[in-house]
């Protein structure tokens, strides 16, 4: 039987297990990436492992998230990251060089290899046929130490793309369509693999846009074949030697197939406050808008911004709009400057932002109160923009530019512009001078805000405590551990950042958790969707959270909970969710006995509820050992 693209790459990297869907497997990791908001913890954890240098083929440390420097903290982190990278054999991409996923795609990603990144949008690399997976920082630290990455062998879903996109409809509309079809939890436990005769019409950066937002589906990763289009892109990046062909066999078997006719797609928008609330832009037209922001790892490629420049050329944006634009990398910025497109963008009254995540993670550009912001990024969770009562629509660069011009949500086809004819460059502007090479003689610089990573004690026989919070479905890691310019600088200081756990949902949570000496969280479906930030597990661990009982979990967050010794448990009967209430006392007795006998666990809830509920767990033997040890740091030190 033939193999899919994903199976071919996994087979070549398989260290433990078999390619059976749902079975635990371990794969060798060739490359890692970290970014500054998750990287400080990852390198502190790597340092604690006591190795002289990383064991991967390539590891890159990027600075792109915390670039707004309101005080010493962010730059102290940059200094730490630069020096720790140099010492341990990691390349360092300086602030200003661009967003990790965009730069990695341009300069480092290789078809057929594996990439593990401490950022949920690492699957962007799937655009060039790389098996690129997002994970918590600790898993990436382990990969840098040469350990395999453990995961559950996902199902593989094929999306067949046929036809060709019509003018002013673009890759973002493809992935928004997929989100409409599958929802934010539709990708859980799956790899999304793209194929079909529409593929040759999509360039690598367009494929990367689609793979990038597979993170919003909750997918393990998304992957495209590596074909002639991939070869052309790598040649233009002066990296022809990195190319190899990887195509699915004609008799490859998929767990499901979905067909999308590119020719039939229209401009789409994800409406507030979830990436899967998708509607046609034409149905939302005339909605008044205050702000338009173009950039992020989803849509800041050379093609994206050339299209925007073409649409803005010789025109002015509407007076009610604040337009910001952040090129995804120094390469994109340089090329726009060299060919004059930047001048067209500036002349249209756009505000030029640095090549970084910026607005996408609430590092500046918060909208006005009650404002409507139209953005090209990938997440529109409530409050992530920095303004709780603002509404964010996620759209393509074409729709964003049209909206900036008219001041209202606008289908770009309504502007009556000639279609833009983009020719992929034969040579990108290549200058890697902002990527610093390692130097083992470097001395590590640590600022006063950088504190060691806390640890948990081994698992106790019984777990007791209060239900500290009961949440609904689709709780995001932005809900659990908010980002933004105020909180992000505390990523290297867990005791300080822990004060903000659930701050948007329940400002008293941290205080209550500390007073009660920890307890439990009850969640609905898809608990912990969104980012890879391990702080959404690490900070609750610091506050004493012992277990999260939910209807289901998002993959990366569940792995992070295990890594930090918090039990991820699920309801045997989903209806029991209704029986639990915040404030109730809960006791789970003798967990290890249940584990050993492969039996379900029982939780007793005291008066006035007086109920016993049955809980299940989907944990490998290794997961249970990690949890028993009190988390991965203890587990690794025992090896
Ligand atoms: C995000 O888009 O939410 C982030 C910020 O890039 C996160 C990582 C983080 O929280 O540092 C992600 O997607 O993993
Ligand atoms: Fe940065 Fe936004 Fe991409 Fe996260 S989603 S890596 S914050 S640009």
C-alpha cells in the first residue's frame, strides 16, 4: 500500500511505535525553532539538562514577539537568548529579522525533515513539505537535547484542491473555508495533507498561509507535497540543494477526504471572536471599521504585501481607518523597499510597523474601545487585541486593503481593480547577516527578571481540593494565560506571571488558588485550544492546580499539562460536567492503583453536591510515568 506525504516523513523519522492511527509514536527531530516569549523557559530548561551543545541538525532562536520594550525586561530576555544560543550551538535571529515562521520558511525549512517549534504556528513549514509541529518549550528543549518527540499517531485527512483561485481571492480564503467546514476542533488528532490538481497554482508562501492556520483547526500539523513549485521557491532562496521531491503515492490511503474547488471560493472573513465563525465578506459588507492591520506569520509574505501595495498605489486610505502594516521578514521589507512598493504603501497613509508579531499578540496597536479591527492574522479571540470590547475580523490581505480604502468591510472584487499579476521572484533578496552564528566561548547574560523554572513534587496518592473554576467550551490558552504587552515581559518569571492566570475571565483566580493551596479546574470541549505557551500549564502548576477535568483537550495544551505534572482527565459521561460547580470540594483517591489496573478514576464531590463521577484518561505509559514523577523536569533528571 502506498504512503501519504506525512507517512513518508514519519516513517523516515520513526524511533518508537508503528504507524497505526491512535498509537503512541516517537519521532526524531531534525530542526527546532524557538521564539522569545517561549524561548527563555525552553533554554533555562535546556541549560538544566547539563549538555554542552544542542544535538539537532539545526536549531534557531528567534526574537519576534516581545519587541516592544517598555522597560528593561524584554531586552534583558533578548540578551539572555542571544548569549545562551551562542553558547549552546543555536543560531540567533536578531530582533528585526522577522517573524520566526516566515524567516524559517525562507531560509531554513527543508522538505522531508522534521521541525519542532515552541510556537503553535510552526506548521507553517508544511508549506514546503516539512513535517513541522508546534509544542511546549520543554518538549523543544528535550528535542534540542537529542530526545525524540512523543505524540499520538494522527489520522491523515486529505484536502483535495481543484481549480484555481479567482482574482482577489487568496490562500487565506482557502483556510477560512476549511475552518468553516471543520471548526476549531475539527483538526484534533489529525494531520491535514493537501493534494489535488489545484496545487501547482499555489506558491510556497500561499501554501504556508494555509498550513499556518491549520493550527486554528487544532490539527497536529498540515503538510503539502514537495514538488516543482517547492523547488522553484528554494532555488529563488538560493537553497536548491535543500530540495527533494516528496509526493504522496497514488494509492496512499487517507482517513477522510474533503474536496475544495478553488475556483468557487469567495473572499471570506472569520468574525468575532473565533476563527471558525466564517462568513462571506460580501454578506458583511458596509460594516464600519476602525482599524486595519496587515502582517503576522499568516499573511506577510512578499506576494501578500506586493498585492497590498498594488491595491493602495495612487490611493489614500479612508479617514476613519488606522492602517498598520508589518512585513513578515527583513527579506520582505528589503524587497518592498528596493522596488518602491514601500513608498506606495507609505503614500497611502499606512503606518509602518516593524517586522515582528506586534499587533497579532497584543504588543501594541490595541483598537479603540468597542472598535472594529480587520486583520490578516490568525486568531481573533476576545481581548487578544488588547481591547476587550473590540471585535476582530480575520481576512485576506486583499480584503484588508480594500477595507482600508473604503473604510468599511469590503469584498475586494467590488473595487473594480484590474487583477494583480504577481510573478514569483527568481531571486529573493538574501542577506543572512541578522542571523548570528554560535560561539561556545560566550558568557551567558541573565537579567534580574529571569527566574528559574519552578518544579512540582511527585504525584501524591490522593488528590484533594476545591473546584477553583468551571469554564465553558473552547477555552483558549489566551484565556488561561493572557499575552499582550503588559503580561508577556513576565514570561521568564513564573511567580510574577502566575498572578495573571485567567485574569480576563476571573481576576481573583490567582489569589483564590494560592489561598486554597491549589485545587481543580473544570473545562468543556477543546480545553486549551490555541497557542503552545507552556505558561498556561506552568503558571497554574505554580498556583497549585492538580488536575483539569474537561470534556476534551487541545493537543499541545494537554501535553504541556502532563509536562508540568497536572493531570488531564476527561468525563466518562459528558453529562457529569453539569453536576460540578465552582467551590465544591473534590477528592480523587489512589490514582496510581486505577492506572495500574487500567481502570477509570472516581472523583467524590462533597456536600451539598454529594456526587461521585467517573473520569477517564488518555495517557500513554510514558505520560503516566511523567505525571507520577511530578512532571517532565523530574522525569528527565531520573533517566
Ligand atoms: C500566539 O500566537 O498565541 C503565540 C504568542 O505565538 C503563541 C506562543 C506564545 O504564547 O508565546 C503560540 O501560538 O504558540
Ligand atoms: Fe507571532 Fe501572531 Fe504568528 Fe503567534 S500567530 S507567531 S504572535 S505572528
